[in-house]
């Protein structure tokens, strides 16, 4: 109540200032007239009375000023005046203003750009109600960092035992082949237990969720459509409920439509179908190949859930053999989704912040020099009665004005660079987020905050220094030499050393990331990606023999397509982040025993796979047409497997069980070279290869080696497949080189971005060194002139100044290298093939910076040595 | 004549509030009333009066309104607000305590 009135009064004072002034005038005039009347009444002649009244009133203007002060407008008023003055001062030195605003714009623009990504990926919550209560649950081998998918047995136990969850859902994502007007299409499908929508806190926009009954074994041919798919296939028809969706093996009744934008993890499903679980025997639907999402009860903390799940896991480990040595991993869903992007975004944020600090330090230096140049002006103002705080305020407002311009330019820059980066990085920065990336209110607020803090940070110290003038001193000696100057010089030197050090740290980081990238490019994959094209095949729920026959027919048909050299399949392609971990069991172990070795990958391939991928067969033979579903089981292993488990070198001919202890014994018939299956940076894992023709899977990937450009063959290959089976859809047509490109995109991005920022930093630091030295030369022109006139050699003068600059550069290099060494641990997770203390990188960084700095130092030093004594002295 | 600077800091505010509490008044009348009520002891010059009035108005303790005055000219009348009434009570009580305390000290033994 009271403050609203106050605000109104103050706003009135500010906006209707002329009216307020008039009223003030009238009020004081009224008082004066009364005073005059009083004096007249006391017998004074009117003329004298008027004079006496005026005398008593004192300076009317002073009174008015005091009233204005009381109204609290003086501060705002002078703020306005200072801003106008600041604008005028900046207009007067366009060169300085341009450099200042440009470097601020670069610094702030870079920060806003990266912050836009940080905001979208790390800060903005997931778009679901109560999204902070969404968690993802996975299983985690004890004493291991990695996590694995969830076993249905455990899901059923968790759901029965855990009290922390409001809802818990188990899902799997086998694709679905649907029949459209132009052939079969493979769509993204999620199979789920009944509570999925409740976990995400949403409800279908049309129809209903799955009932508990529908997620029990039995034939429940129902489907909920994804929102996008509903629009794409049914034109968003609201009467879609009850209609049927044709799939390769029958049809499904549509019972609902999911809300727009619902993503299960990162996937936006086209269709949802029930995942039937038999509570009496959950394991009949599979093993550790499911994802689990949960919604916590309100008020339940992540720590409490973790504690509860740990207790449950240890109980289950005693109860079930399959849970021996396994724990539970619980993470907030958002945190889990952004886990890959987070370290990089943090690194980039630190990098751009450093660039901004360098820009600010540079500006602080410039402002100090400007402060010295304007000392006369300040001295004059001080002698006219300006207080020191008033001068400081004036200067800080100048830097505020600068940084607001810089901020505005920075936002404009960020608007462009953000869009460019979204396109260029193709998702490498935004893993886990599918929201549009763009400048929003949070980002603009961030920019405003950064700009203001910047202004204070780089404006305050120079302002304080510049305002420290003694009028007579400044008016007397217009060129330096005083103690204030020396102190200022020392300070600027320190700023320049700081800048150099920071720039060197960034150069070192850029160098390390560039070397990481070049190590990654040169990494030996173990196979040849060039010339191969791949596509996903979902074989549907055919019986095993039919799945074998289908793949055989497809491979035979595809291999006669012109331009195709050879074709084969593998369940999970290398470099896609997918694998099937399991153990293996030696001959003599019985069913139910713990596996002989872990971790072991289990790969399901067709004959000819190693030839297609150009993976060398080191010992024995590769799978071929002799190995069929009705012949004795055979296996191949990779070199790591052979060396680790059969160090005697006699892996060939040994008999083991792979994938499950209930599998029949199979003979190792060959050893192949290692492949970096799980990514460029992960060492090859011991791997067992089983044959699709003997143990057919449901999902596989066709891999085709072609003679020409593989991407142009894809259409012909697809036609060939549909000639074999009209209902067979394919998905994800991609060359192996594209997968390699994806794997390299993030390291490439880091290296490129950090290098760009490091170059910016080096340029700014070089400008800083140059600026300081050029200033020193200007200050000492007089002295240098005298020295030259007295016979000093020009070379001597050059060396003198060059040495001064070189000392700063060397000091900066030393500090920078030490800081970089101190920060070794920070980025080590992003490095590969190079250690964070790599001496070569440090040397290169130092060399690069020295070369740039050399130019920055030489120019002013040379100018000093070319001073003409006559000219230098004449100016005095 | 007692100049306002001789007044204890903040006392002028108290005097103004007290006087305005009687009835809405313009600046000149406030100064006159203070003089009369203090038996001509306290003379508040306009150099202190008007800034104080504007400050009290900003604080929301008094409200201003233009109205015709006794000599038919427009004058700015100040009225005590409810917040001002509360402030007056507090300030007056404080003043009582303070003046009592001072007279205890100053009183000849």
C-alpha cells in the first residue's frame, strides 16, 4: 500500500518533472509572498520587505535542489545526465568505442551462444508435469561404472517391493512393420507395461491407456498411436479410435492417441503396444534387454530411492542366481539423458567465460590508458567540486553504456551463431534434448546479467584509478612520470600477463582437443567402413526356420544386384553404441553356473560378414554355407577373446557355450581381428560371434559392400529385399562411413569450437600486449627522443622496448603453462590418444603464442626506434 | 531565534507531523503554527521546512493536495496519512523518552 504510493510519487517526479517543478516553484512563491506580507504588516516598506524575504529564503534554486534531493530524483537525474555524457564521450572516440564494443560483442556473443545450449540441454526441465520426479532405472554390475538394461524378473520384483514409486514401467523398442498404401514401412514402436503414461504424468489425448489385463500374456491386438504418426497416417482424424492398423502379421485395433511431444527417453514412438509380462514367469519375454522408467512419489528424494533399491537389489542377489553381483542404478531422467553432452557443455562454458574475461581485461587496460589521457578533464572537474564518487560513477556508467552496446551486439551475434551451430553440430551438442534451441527470456536475462557484471568488473578499477587525481598535479604535468603512472603501469602489466596466461590455457586446450581428434581419425577400427551401406531389418515374429530362410534369400538376392560385391548381416552394427553383453561357459560347466568370463560381447552375424567388413580371419576359417541350423553349432571369437581366455594360443577347436548357459556347446572354428565395436575410444572387448543361421535373432542389420558409391545402391538393394518379401520393411539406411562420421562429430566439434575460441583469445591477448606497449612508447617518446639525440643506438632502443614486451609475454606463458598443468584433470575425459600434460602440445601452444606476440611487440618497439629526436622534442 | 539546525535531528519531522495532525495545512501555516505553539521559541525557516515536507511526503506519512487558501490563492495542503499517524505516535513516544532522559542528566543536582 505504502510502497505503491511511493512508487507513484517517484514515477510522477520522474515523468511529469516539469509539472512537479512548477508546483515546487508555486509552493515556494506562496511562502515568500506570505513572508513579504508579514514584513509589510510589521511596517516595512514593500521594496525592503521583498528584499528581506528573498534574503531569508536564501537561494531559491538551492531550496529546489534540496527538495528534489528529498524526492529522490537527483540520483536518477544525474544518472540520465551521466548516460548522455557517456554517449557523447564514446562518440568522440569512435576508434576506442568500436574496439571496445566489438571485443565485448565477441565475448558476450560467444557466452550467450553457449549458454543458449546449456540452458536448453542442462537447465530447462523436461516438458512433463513433475518432471523432476522422473527417474530411469538400470542394472549395474557391482564394482563397475557401466550399466546394463533391466531384466524382466527384476522389474516384476521392483514393482512388487519398492515403495518409492508412484508408477513404474518396463519398455522395449522393437520396431513395427506396418502396411501402408505403398508397401511395408518400419516404424518406431515402444512395447510397454501398463503404467507408462502415468510415469510421464500425461494421458492419451484420445482414447485410453493399456489396462493391466492387456499387459498379461494373451493376444491383445491393441495399439496407441504416437501423435506425429497419427497425423502422418490418419491426418489427425479424431474418429480413429476403433479403426485398425495393418501390420505385417495381422492388424491392431487403435485404442488411443498419445499426447504431442511425448518422448520415451530420446525416442518419439510412432506406436505403443502392450508388453505382455507373465508375473509367474517374467523371464519368458527375454533377459537384460529392457528399459525401465519410474515416477517417484511426491517428496521422495533420489537418495532415499537409491537406498531402498540397494536394499532390494541385495535381497534379490541372494534370491536369484541371475542377480549375483548386480546392483541397481537410479538416476534422474533429465540427468541421464544429458549425460553425454554435459562435460562438453561445461568445458565450452568455461572456455567462453575465459574468452570474455580476456576481452574484459583487455578493455580494462584500454580504459586505464584512456583514464590517463583524460586526467586533465578529471582534474578540472575535481577542482570544480566534483566528488570522487561522482567521477567513479561517471566512468562506471561509461563502461555500462559500452557493455550494453556490446551486449546488444552480442545478442545479435548469438542469434546468428546459435542457429548456425544447431545446423552445423547436427545434434552433437544437444544429445538428450529434442526441444528447439533458441534465445529465450532466460538467455536474454543471462546476457543482461553478464553485460552488467562485465561493466562493473572491467570498469570499476580503472574508474577508481582514474578518479584518483590531484587537481594541481594533473593540470601541471600532462605527460606521465608520476608515481600514479608507475602504479598504473604495473597494474596494466599484470592485466596483460593475465590475458596471455588465459589465452595460453585456451591454446593448450585447443591443442589437446585437436590432437585428440587426429588420434581418433587415425584410430585402427579393425574394419573398413568405406564402400559399405547398411540398413536395419526387423524380421517379425516368424518361426526360427523362417527367419533363417528369409535372411538367406535376402542375401542371395541382394548379392546379385549390380554393383554389390558381397552382403551379410550383423545384429548390432559397430559404432552404434549397441551390443549384447553376456558371458560364456566352458565345456564342463553346468547350466546355472556363473559365466567363465565377463565382460564378453556376443555378436550375431551371417556368413560372409568378416569378408564384407574386411575383418581379417587370423586362424581357422570363417562361417560359410556349410554351417546350417541342422549342423553342429560353431562359433568364432576375436583376437582379444582368444588371447584372454586361451593364452596358450589354442582357442581353435575348443567348445564353449555363449549367450546363455543353456545354449548347446559350440566349437570355435576361427579367430578374427579385433574391432572397436563400442566406439572409437573404447578398447576392443572379447567377443564371441554366433551364426544367425544357427541361432536366428529378430532384429538384424544388412551390411553390403559395393563397388561404386554405396549410398546410390541403397534404393536398388531395398527393391531387391521387397522382391523377396513384399512385407519386409527396412529402416535406417546409412553407410558405415556415416556412422564413423557421427562418432567423430562430437570430438570434431569440440576441437573446432575450442580452437575458434582460442584464436579469439590469442588475438585479444595480442591486442592487449600491443596496446600496452604502444601506450608506453607514446608516453616515452620524449625520453626516447632525448636518448637518441644523446647518441643512443636505435637498435638499443628497439631491444629495450622489445625486451619489455618479451618479459610480459614470457611471464604470461609461464603462468599460463602452470595453470594449464594445474587444470590437467578437468578435461581428461574428453581426451583420447594424448595425455593432458602432453609436452608437445604445450610447446606448440607456447610457440604459436610467441609468434603472434612477437609481431604484437615488434611493431611498437620498431616505432620507438624510428622516433625522430627533432620531432619528439619539438612537441614539448 | 532557534534555527532548525539547532533542533535535534529528526525533531523537525516530529513537529511537522504533530502540527499537521491538527488539520490539513500548507507550508507557511505549518511554520506559523510551530512558532505559535512553541511560544515563539521555535522558528522553522523554509530552507529546512520544504525539504522535510517533501521527504515526509515521499515516505508516505503525509499527503499533499492543492486547495484554495484563506487569501484565495492556490496552496499546497498537507494531510497526515494513517501511516503518518502511526509514525507520529512512535516518534512522540520516543521524544518523550529522550527528553526525559536528557533532563535527568541536565537537571542541576
